[in-house]
């Protein structure tokens, strides 16, 4: 019988077997972020609805269909964050960070919320790892951000990654390009999906972002006929120079990329550089992460003109791919203590001492020696520390290395050193 309560549709529980891999991934990511000099920023999970509506764009899917909007008891119009960037910019302005230093490097992680149709790799609550480099208009900032993006995936073992990149220019460039798309699609309007027909009216660029098979075939045919205009051909001289410099910088950094003329991104605040990385094994929801430059965003929120560039990685999708590839976090139990009736009290104290440094498991149910030995064998612990009554009386304990199968006797005071040495050898071999 199904339990009475289930996690809300589009959300899920991560059990300890799942969180082990998440924690491993988060720790690896933190290492990379520290080495790049990014500082962690934590912002609230909800903000004024207006903040998200203005920044993501009124015609974006996020605002039109996906926002968790609610009124609190004080009748404030709020929304659960559908992304980090808007909240990060709000915090940047609220704390006057721009006045403290010219350039800020910030990262954040945590749950974000979008009311979409749940499917593989698409949830209503999911987690992002978000990075922003605020304050520099230089192409070098874009290059650093894309390089950091790739290095995070590489730290998780993605070796075969290819970033797709495009330039979306300025809002005026996009408007002109949008008009060209509108004219291009007008004669085949009826063949487009209802979604794309609506987008043709409100935001023609987003037609290129369609997931509809029929639309995709139509677009591919136009491309094959060489009739699809390219956004980068519409760029003004400054945007073009920026684009060329970003690509040259990525080449110099050894980053592999492909130019994707159809890449437009789903949020409206982007200017110039836009990029994503995909993994086909996820099916329709293939984007593992994406980002770009947003030079007008801070001004839109009432700040002085301040450029910025950043990205978010969808952690759920990245981890799904890692799991599909068989990644597993190592078992963490390192030491299992096994005691007899006469040594239980001593074992409890010894476990507490060892836990200052080691991962230790101990029986709490008063099970017999045999049952404890059996459980210790199953636990995957590298070392078994056995407190026999007679041995304890002589001032001795037994240390068994479950990997080599060897067992030796030693004084309790020598145990920590012996464990340390055993684990060091293990590290040398791996
Ligand atoms: P985004 O492309 O909307 O960008 O989201 C980034 C990533 O979040 C996606 O590539 C995907 O992996 C993941 N994602 C999005 N929706 C879902 C979902 N429903 N379920 C699971 N994963 C999902 C942004 O959010 C921008 N704020 C990125 C950025 C930062 N641009 C500049 N700075």
C-alpha cells in the first residue's frame, strides 16, 4: 500500500546512499572555487516576485509558467527563487559591494524552484551551483568564467566536455535579428507548434530554443538550405571584437568549444557571450549548465552600469550523468569497534576518542560478539578493533585489517598511530 504522504510532485528525497555522491561533488567543487578565488554568497530562498519578473524577462518561460509565486501573511508578493543571478545582484547592490572593490567573484549553491512538467533531469525543486564575476567588461572575464565552468566538470571526471557558445549581442541586435526570424518563419507559421507560434509574437528568438520535434526538423531544414541568419553576423563592431577576443582567449586556455548559432538561452538578461554544456544521455533535458554575460542587469535593478558574467550548473543533472556512468562515493566507515559484555563501556569511550579523527562505527544495541563481528564484516570498514575481555585485562586490543586479512595485538595507546599509518599506506596505493 502506498504511504499516505509522498514527496510533492517534482521533488525528491536524497537518501544517504545518494548524498554521499553529492557531498563528494560539492567538496570537489569547493576546492576548485577556492583555487579560483571565488567567495561564497548565501542569499534567501525567496525574494520579491518583482525582482525575478523584471530580470528574467516577462516573456520568459520562467516568469510566464514556472514561478512559485505566493503571498505571505503580511500580503507581500514573493516568489521562491527560480535561479540565483537576480538575488545575487540584489545582494550586490544592497551591500554596496561595487563601492568596496571593482571586481567581485561570487559563488552560491542551494535549491531553486521552477514549476515545470517533471521528467528525467527536470524537477520542480533542483539544485544549482552558481558563479558570477561582477565588475569587468573584459573578454578575459568571460574566458575565466567559461574556464571555471569546464574545470568544475573536470573535477567531477567529465573529460569529454564540449562547450557550445554564441554571442547574443545587445538588446537592439536581438530585436533586429528577431524581426528577421519573424519574417523567415511567417510563411510556415501554421506548421510550428502552438508554443513556437506564441513565441513568434512575443520573443521570436526563443523559437530557436524549442524542444518540439516538428519545430526542430523545420529549423534544421532551413539551416540545411543555408537560409538561417546568424546572430553573430548582426553584431556591432564592439560586440564582434569582444566575441573574437573571447574565442581567442578560450583557444589560449585550451578550452574546447563549438559555436552554436542557435543558442539563445532562456532568460532575457544576457548580452554578448552565451554558453551551455549538454549531455545527450539525458534526452530532452540535456543542458547540464549554462550562462553568459549580463551587462545591463545591474543597471536594470537601479545600480550604476556594471558588467557581469556568470553561469549555473544544474547539479541534479550533472550527478545523474555521473551515476549513469557508475560513479560511487567511497564507503566512509573506516573503523568498526567490536566489544564483549565486559568491555562495552571501555569501547564507548574509545570510540568517542577515535572519532576526533576517524570515522568509527560501534554497536549501540548490546548485540553479542558474533553478531557484532558479522555486522562489522558487512559494514565495509577497513579496520576492525576488537576489545576482548581477557586481552583488555592485559592492556591489549586486536587490530584487524580487513583488506589484507592480517591481525595484530597492540596497546590501546598505540591504536591511533597504527590506524593513521594503515590509512596512509592505503592513500599511497590508490
Ligand atoms: P539556466 O540555464 O536557466 O541558467 O539554468 C542552469 C541549469 O540549471 C540548466 O542548464 C540545468 O542544468 C539546470 N536546470 C534548469 N531547470 C531545471 C529543472 N527544472 N530541473 C533540473 N535542473 C534544471 C540560469 O539559471 C542562470 N541564472 C545562469 C547564470 C548565472 N547566468 C549568469 N549567471
